[in-house]
C-alpha cells in the first residue's frame, strides 16, 4: 500500500512545532530565557506566584523532572527563588525575584510580537476553530480507544 507521509497530521504538527520553536527562541532567548522557561515565567507573571514545582508542571503540561531542571536554570539566572513549603518539606515553593519581575515587560512584548506575526492573515474565527481542532486532537491522542483498552 502506497501512502504519502504528508497525510499524517502528526508529522505536519511536528514539523510546524519545530519551526515555531525556532522562531520562539529567536524572540525570547536574547532576553535570557528559553521558550520552555518562558512558559514558567509567564505562568508566574500571571499572578500564581508561590506555587509548587508540581503545580507548575501540571499547569504547563510538562513532567516534573524537566520543570525542576528549568527552575534550576531560572534560579541560577536570578529570575526565581525556590523555598521549602511550610506545610510540606518535600515541596518547593516558586516565587519571582525582583530581577524576574523586571524582565516581564520586555519578554511579554517580544512574545506578543511573535504571536501577532504568527496570526497574520488569520481571522479570529479561524484561530478559534484551529484551537478547537487542536484541543480535539490532544484529547484523542491522550484518550485510549475501546480497542486499546481491551488489548486488541
């Protein structure tokens, strides 16, 4: 059976993700953060400071090991602090430093410019539709089918 590898949506999504990641790096790395670290910083800037590493991992959809590594790098750069939680000695509470707060404006502006460039030529309806399709794809990818559950 002949097939065209371009027919697989996962391949197209992966190729697009690689391009997007490269462009995101160009937008934010000159400011001292990687695109992955920027996810954490944007979460903290949104007002949820003082949350645990575990909560950060859940909110940005990354595993705890990678989040811990990213937090270590952000801490070394002086953008965040991690302190032991009062009620759970195993948990680390993450907070922005003054240096991390001062970075917000510039990084958000760079991120917004990048985002606006991505959406050029798209209507609001197209973006909303695309986001709905992505959500369905993610749901389908993370939900086992009845055949998979039964072991077929």
